């Protein structure tokens, strides 16, 4: 069943972990949580495809896990904090995973983050709704709150 479209689906490179994605990714997330136990990590590394059969996963989810396609796992309902356990099982840091997911080297990713993160220009909307429209509503609300004391 296709996802119900949401306004926040328009944010490029982002898969918001909402209630629908939570339900969709339950199997991925339970698999990842199972990796908290040493015996499960060993069983998974011994035969990954066989171990995954213990969980209710779609073929697409299984493929994303086996290929270590973290962006696809998030799109299919994985939670970044749970999928990081798979990365840790493979000996990868969270920074290494983030670099992989953004298509950059770990060093380039670290420099981008130390420099303030990626620019918002061109990254606000897939549909082009990212054009600044003067003073934002959030700024004017913040100002009016600060005047109230």
C-alpha cells in the first residue's frame, strides 16, 4: 500500500520518521534492535540472509539491509537510530554512516558539519517551494512572543 503523501515529503534527502513509517519499518527496526545482543550479531554475521528470515520484512527491506543501503532503509521505515546498530555491527561509526548516506567521504562530511552543515539554499523543497518569501511567519511570531516578556 503506498504512503499517504505529506507536506514534509517535499524536503529533499529526508525521510521523516512518522507513524506511518514506524508501522512500515517495524521489521527493520526490530531486526536492528536485535543486534544489541552479541549472540544475535554473531548469528547475523554468520548467515545474514537466513537471520533476516526471523523478521517480518518485505523483499525490498531485506535487499536494502543486505546491500547496506541506509537511505533506502529509512525510506522503507527504518529509524536512523535503530539502523545505526547495523552500522555498528559492521564496525562503522555514526559519522561514517552519515558520510555514506550523503555520498561524501567521512572527512568531507566532517568538514561540512564543522562549517555549519549543508546550505539550505536548494535544499528546502523538491517542488521549488523553497523560495524565501520575505519575513517568515516563525520570525514574526518569535518577535511578538519576546515583546510579551
